[in-house]
């Protein structure tokens, strides 16, 4: 969106300059041959829709360095006076760049293999209240959810290692209850423990989780940042990554400025998360069914077709990411979520499970019954 008195060509040129090799004034140090080789090129402007498409030469970037790539194409450009508003709707990644990134280690096929859940959505819950339970009670609530029929139990995004619920104690007590629930139900259960913390501590906690035999960690990926996530993935841990998107709306929610969630989701698929929160379309979080379906397609399709606001994208064989629908869900939402997002999802309910009048186990049973009814084509009311 241009400032007053300027047109879209002016805005497009300023963005291209700032995000590649130019600046606000003529440079005696900018050689013509360098400019020709490295400059960004504006190749399409839609004045009516206020869309601009800009192409960048791949050798402008250190292709293995996602933070540096984003510093160019999504860095200073957001703060320029010459651009009133700017929103990144998509980035098309070439094959030469995609091959430098690991993608998901497990993704949809790996998580299904891990759990034995083959042809239905996963069911999960977040321990509630999100903060305040001691570690022993946290583990008991997790057990009740698992034996009630849920596949996954997750820490909330702000549960770390508070003095009332220390990380190590929570890890070991909850895994004991996970083993018991698996023995009693005959089903594989998953615990998503939040390791979000400063990087060295995050690695220490990941080592504890791996040594304890757990299959998953959870990371608040927006909050830890692209560099920490990329570095973590390169550490070589064997655990799958559940990516919570807390704080994403500070970047994605303003429809005129920022970066949309689909673009962030593409970056997280490249960097190698296995599960990713994408919204629900029917719960308490913002996001239309069309938008959320577009995000799901981007993280799960092998080849994504172009649309009005989306580039085509070939994922060059990278695994698909398990989509997570979470935020204000309850058993009555299950059918609609499956209709919108399909089967390769986690349907995650916090208050919708723990708020059941008869407690967590009955809330979990209600969620499982609602899903089974949907899979059988039976209206949930019956």
C-alpha cells in the first residue's frame, strides 16, 4: 500500500531496492555488474488489488541460512516510510533452496507409523488450567485424558519450569502415567512436553526428554525464532517436533501488514516441524475456513497449485506436516473440523475436555465418541 501521493510502482521499486542491494541514495560503491547480478526485479504489479510480485536471484542469499534470507525479503522493508502497509502473502521457494533444508523428520506418515493411528484424525488435549497445577496433578490429568480415549496430551505454551511445576518432575511423572495408560488401553499415547527456553537450556531439556524415551517435544516456534528452530533441527534429535504458534498473530493478524500464516507455515515445513497449529475455523481463534484450508494444503500437498494470492509450490518430496486444529473446540465441533480439514489433523480440545461436568475422563470419552460417530457417518446427537 503506497503512502499518500505515490503509486504502486513507486512502492514496488522501494521494496525491491531495500530487500536486495540498493538504498535511499546513489552509491559510488555499487558496481554495475554487481547490480545486474544481484538486484531484485519487480515483474508484476496489480494496481487494483495492490499486489506486487518481486523475483530475487538465488545467489543474493546464503541459501542454508533462513534467518538471513528473511532479513532481506521480510526485514527492513516493513519499517520504511515509503511503504504505508506491506503484507507478504507468499514466497515461492526454488528446488535448489528446498534441497538445503531437512523438512519434517516424521510428518504425517511418520506420526501415523509411530502411533498406529492409520485412517482417522488424532485427538488431543491441552492440560488445563494452563498454569497452576503441580507436576503430580498434571500427570494425573494427562492420564485421565489418555484413558478416556485421547491420543495426545500437550503442555500449554506458557508452561515451562515454574517453581510449582518443575520440568524434570513433570517429564518423569507424566511419562509414568503415559506408560500406564498405554498398558491399560492397548493404544499408543503421545506426550508433547514444552521445551521452549533459551537455546542452551532448550537443548538440555531436549536431551532429558530423549533420554527418558519420549517421542516428541513441543516448541513455541514463533517465540524461539527461526534461527533457534533451524539450529535445533540440525542437532540431530530423533524426536518429532510439535510446533505451537503462540505470538503468530502479532505478525499475521493485520490483513494489511505483516506476513500471513500460510507463509510462516511454509517456512516451518522447510525447517522441519512435524505438527503445526493452523487454526480451527470454528473455535475461538481467528481465521476463516478458506484461509485455514489454504494453510493445510501448503503443509500437506506435494505440489501446490497457484491461486489469486498464492504461488505454485513443488515441495520436492518433503514430508507433509500434521495440521493441528486447536482453540475453543469441544465435541460438538468435531464433525465440522473434519469436514473442513480432513483426516490428517489433530483435533485438540482443552476446555472442551476438562470442562466436562463429570471431569476430564468423561470429556475425553465424549471427544472420542464424537469422532467415532463422524467416522461412521452417524450424527453426533445419536
